[in-house]
């Protein structure tokens, strides 16, 4: 640890990861090998600065190209719901792109640093932050916003809704929340929200595996209605993937019962 500090002038603390991420809040245990015992750090990703306490929140520099790939899909005026937002690597660049952002994280520390980083990057007026369970966030603020906004969208209205679910160990299991989340007649197909859901797979055909698991959660087939992107190889025989699809109208909407 001391050798690393001696050879790299900018480094003040060297840590060793002592355990895998197995906590609800996605932080991992670590020991300080050398330098000062201060795990608050500043990181830069795609020209945006973030501050965080590395021992209490999740941060993975290997995901920078993935954060950029998703933000690239957004247009100014779009709405992003970030269900497992962490300290803001999707939410903040989206807000800088003049999207409206609803960002949520269950970990109170992540929520604290998310608020801090929104201020740091001067986008706190564009980001509504929440500290809730992902399921409660989808059934509460997300449902409320979609119920309010989708009926107002006309064919020519171009803003679209994106829902990012980056909790690869569990996110696919949350997809059942979309079943009959809204009541009423479906909006125009073009306006249906697009979901970007991350998952791990150890299957010999990871893309088929994640699609089948997503279909089981949603209760419908996504054949020809989804795209699957391989994000990275996490470990031997373990892939991280992103499945992207528009929520089918028959899944999202519960039609009101006809009278009589």
C-alpha cells in the first residue's frame, strides 16, 4: 500500500476489499492498508465530478461507458426514473442534458451523496431525489408521475420516459411491479415507457436467460420487442447484461371494468 502511495502523488489512501458485496446497501467491507483513514473521495466520470464515501456507497468505475451509453439515448425534455440511483452516475448527466429526473436509492448514505452531487453539479432543481425501497418508488412516485403525464401526451409530443434499473443481482425480480401499474386506456404506443433493466447471468446463453427471466416477471413475451446489450464480463462465466424494452400496454394498463 505504501509503495502505491509513494509512486502515485495523487493517492492518499490505499484499501483492500475484504469481502464481496452482500449487503442490502451494496457497499463492501474494506481495510485501509496505507495512508490516511479517510474514505471520502472525489471521482471524475465522463467529465462530471462526484464525491462519495467509498466505504458506504456503491461505485464502479468500470460502468462509465454504460452510464454514457444510456444517457446518450435521452433527449432534452425526456423523463428519467432511476430506481437504484446510487450517487447519481445516470441521474446527474441526464439532468445536465436537461431531462427531468426522479432518482431513488434505498441506502441513506447513497441518498445523502446523491443530493450532495446534484448540488455540486448544479442540477438539484432538475432532480427529485427519494430514499425508498425500489418497489415502493415504482408504485409511488413513478406510478403517480406516469398516471399524470401519459394521458397528456399527444402523438406529436416527443418527450419519452425511461426507467433505469441498475441492480443486477435483483432488478429483474422487480419487473412484476409493472403489471397493471396504471389504470385506464393505454396511451399511444410510442409514449410507453422504456425500461433498461440490468442483470447477471451464469447461463451458457446469457441473453436468452435474461429475456426469459424478464418475461416471467412481466407475464408476457418480449420476443421481437426487446434488445439485449452485453455490458461486461464480471467473473468467469458471469455476464452483466442490460435488457431494454418498452413496457407492453397490456402489461402496464389495467383496463377499467365496463359498467353493469
